[in-house]
């Protein structure tokens, strides 16, 4: 009986740990921002394109991507992106409410948000300079790879359950062994 319980413990633990690995797979993506076509000016819509690659390789197209912009005062605004063009490519029409430095990030569906750095927005009264030089000079773009928190949490929970189950099997084995010894 003892060997059966030990074997069962090993099989159950292996299954739980293996399942955790499968559930954890696919939990990250890389977002790459397209070069900006123009410099951002407060109150004027700006077309912002980006590509989502799951695992940095597979194009990921979704209707649930967005860009979030936070101004210096901490006000946040969200702009929904729509799939357009090549697989994994999305475009959002972003309108910055005020001039100055803004932080922005892409929320690529259920993946972790991808910070895009800071962007300088010109006042509406100032004409936007040429797009190529200004767009690259005013935008800090990063490509970030992160693991989605829900999947990291699922992995921790699964491992905790596997350990709890293993402990339960060991306790059951000890109890059965003591019962057999007293009879």
C-alpha cells in the first residue's frame, strides 16, 4: 500500500507541475511601436501603429488592444486600437489633451502592459515640425518583454496545490501505517 501511495503522489505531483507549465506558456508578448508619422500636438488626433508578437515571434491580432496616456497631472486616457494591415498590427487614434510630457503604454489584450516611455506634446498654437526628426526626438520607444501576472499567479497557486496534495498523501500514508500497526 505504501508503494501505491508513493507512486500516486509522484504521478499527481508530475501532472500538476506539468499542467502549470502548460498554463504558464504563452504569457508574454513583445510590442513594437511604428515610427510616428507626425509630431504630437495637443488636441489633434495622431495615428499610432504598433505590432504585437506573442513570444516575440507569432503575430497576435486582437480587438482588445489599447494605448493608455497619462499626463503630468496623473490624468489617464485610454484609446482603443483596431487591427489594421499585417497580422499583429494595430492602429489607435490618440489625442493628447494637453501639451507637455506624457507617459504612455500599450495594453496588448490580456498580456502585461508595455511601457512606451515618455512623449513630448506640442501646444496647439505651435505648428508641428517635420515628422521624421521630431517623432524620433520626442518619443522614447521601448520593446518590452514581460510575463503576464495572472499566469505567474496561476503557476504559484498550482505549485502550492501540488505541495498541499503531496503533504496530504504523506499524512494519509502515516495515518494508514499507524492504523495497520495497531490492528
